[in-house]
């Protein structure tokens, strides 16, 4: 083998190694970008679901409680839905009817942020303004709360799995 032939073999071998390394790095970068995109999408979706979901779950009107509860239940995981149904039946429903109570919850724009997000589970901190009226109050009362909202992605939707006042 001549020295020029040996040089060509070495150049071809080095070029092949560089090409393989470049392909591997490109694949790793693509996976990371894809994962980052998935997490960013999950973050946006979870924040939106937590914001609108908390507003729905904490809002009710004694004149149409069952519809309000049904709307809220559609946003909950089966496990949390069972707790919600038990709580609303025992505490909210009898008092809301008796005192003609309403609750209107609003999450102001920008008042929610992700604490921990994965592609299938998230925790979002939500600041909520809840205006309450009832026959015992002379004027509507504004309650402000901070709530950690745990969500689980199920069937392509983010469902509330837990609400924890902070």
C-alpha cells in the first residue's frame, strides 16, 4: 500500500467517524428540542386548564347549582370528582340554597404559573379572585386565594386532580 493510498484510507475513515458523530449529535439535539417543545406545550396547556378549571370549580349560583356542579365535575379526575361531589353535597348545596349564595371565581390574566410540569402531570399556582354573595352579607365579599392545582393529562385533556390552598 502506497503512502498516498494509506492517506486516502485514513481520510475516508476520519470523514466517516465525523459523519457518524455529527449524525448522533443531530439526533440528540432533535430529541432535546422535541422534549423541550413537548414540555413547553404542556406548560401552556396546564396553565390554561388550571386557570379556567379553578374558575369553573369555585363558581356556583344557588339558582342552578346542579348545572354548575356538572360543569365542574367534567374538569376533574375520577378520584377528585368523588371528593368534590361529597363536599358539594354535604356543605355547599344545602347552604347555597338556604342563603341564596353565589360565588363567581375569576383568575386574572397572568395570575397563574407553572410550578412543576411534565408531559402528563403538572402543578400550577393560581391566584383567584372569588366574589361571594348571600342573604347574610350586606354587600358582595371579595375573597382572594392562592391555590396549588395538580393536573393530570387524560385522554388529551388536562384534568384537575387536587386543589391545595396555599
